[in-house]
C-alpha cells in the first residue's frame, strides 16, 4: 500500500532524528529541497565570487611564498564552488540556471565579498576573519542532514582550516612587525571585522529560514549562536596580539562570552540588495569570466558530440 504524504514526512523526520543522512533519491518534502537548493547554490556562488577580492592580489603578493599560498587558497575556493554546484545538482537544480541567476543579479551570495581589498593586509584579515566565520558556520553544516552537502562540507572545512591558519600567521607576523605593518594590519581588521560578524546572517529574530532549517537538521545552531562562537574565538586572539576591534560596545560578560555592541543591519541589507561598495564590480567580473569562457564551453560540447558520434560508429 502506498504511503500518504503525512506518513512519508513522519518517516523522513524520524530518519533525521536518528541521525541518518538524506540522500538524493530519497523522498523529501518540497520545502526541504527548495531550502537546500537556495542555501547550497548561494554558498557555491559565494565561493566563486569570493575568489575575486583576494584574487586581485595574486600578481601583487610581496614574495613567492605568499604568492603560492594565495594561489592555492583561491584555487581551493574554485574547487569548493564546484563541489557545491554538484551538491545542488543532486537536488535537481541545473548549473545553467544557477549561473544565469548569479549573472543576472537574481541570486544572493555572501554580503562579505562586496567590500574592496585595499592593501595586502586585507588578505590576512580575510583569512582569519572571513574564513574563520565561514568555518564556524560550515563545521555545523558538516553535520547537516543532507548527505551530499554534509560530505562536501567536511572536505571544505579541512581546506578552510588551512586558509584560516595562513591568515592568522600573517596577522601574528604583522603584530611583531614595523609600526607601518601593524598599522596596515589594524586598518584591515577595522574594515573586515563588521562585515565578518554580519556575514553569519541576521539576528535570529530576523532570520525567517532558521526554524525550518533547524527542524530538518540542516542548521543545528542559530545565526546568533554561531556569531557568539565566532566572536568568542576571535576577540581574545586579536586583543592578545595588541590589536583593537572597531566595536566600542565589545565586552566580556560574567559568563566569559564576548558580547558585541549594536550591529548596523541597515548597512548589511543595503549590501545584500546589491548596493554595497563592490556589488556591481563583482557581478561585472563574473559576467566577463562567463563570456571569456564561452569558447571553452563550446570546445567541450563539440568534443563530447564528436566522441559520441565516433562511439556510435563503433
Ligand atoms: N549575505 O533566514 P536567514 C567562504 C539572506 S564563502 C547575503 O538567516 P539562512 C569563503 C538569506 O539568504 C562561505 N545574504 O537565512 C569564500 C535570506 O535570504 P533568502 C559562505 C544573506 O539561510 C572565499 C535572508 O538573508 N557561507 O567561506 O537561514 C573566500 C534571511 O536570512 C546573508 C555560506 O554560504 C549574507 N551574509 O542563514 C573566503 C554558508 N545572510 O535566501 C571565504 C551557507 C543571510 O531567503 N549558508 N542572508 O532570499 C548559510 O549557512 C546560511 O544561508 C546563512 C543565512 C547562515 C548565510
């Protein structure tokens, strides 16, 4: 006898409660599929757009070692985009549609990549703060209920760990460096602190997707919980190194948690809506890359067609 939708839902939720992974061919509620496609495709876009701010410094790295590290990091981000687009494809999303939505400006990607990288030290700040915030969120997502996303997150988190360490290494070096180096690093921290705090997502009271994502085991923590973990880790590291943070309200409470002051959410929503300092520049760069890559797509398609006809001829 075939199951009703209610029975299927009950079984789906029981599987999640038992800690089982949901796999691509399994029954899932339409809303679970929609939420995952939304989140995973936004995540993929963030990785690909996220290559741009640091990528701009590859030709200007201060030495060969730094250049090799940065090249490896940016290349990792391209790989993360690939895993994530594949994970979204397992849910029925097409690569063409996801890319069309990114290039037309319809799709969201992380707000944090819409700020400029003004000095070399910005790469250090991105490594520690942006990758650090991403890791807090992604370590949680590595335990998520959807198999392909959780497995992609395990590998991505390992690589992000290296990204964060290379950022921290530079931040430590500059703390011990000349006054000009320390000042350059402090300026980068001042500019990347709030975008990193905000990239974790709006306060729980303004986060419409969190309840359903928690119910179905995609998120296991709320945005504010992840943000608290991030600030608790970062504030002592940076203060210990002699840097300051651009938040006059930052303080440690009686439980040892580092509490932030008020967050300028209007600025965040402006960036999310496309009005940040670099939104237009980022989209233009992706559009140009897509146009420049047309001959590669055509060559791959022609090769595939030729191969198929040769195989058919026997
Ligand atoms: N930027 O209900 P909420 C990286 C949107 S890249 C823009 O809380 P949710 C790296 C949100 O989409 C890693 N939009 O949403 C790469 C929603 O709008 P829609 C980036 C944002 O999904 C290169 C609305 O606001 N990480 O590591 O429960 C170099 C309401 O929000 C943002 C990921 O993508 C934002 N920051 O929670 C270096 C992780 N925040 O879609 C590093 C995957 C929120 O309903 N994503 N919005 O129209 C997630 O974990 C979750 O989607 C979020 C938001 C925590 C980001």
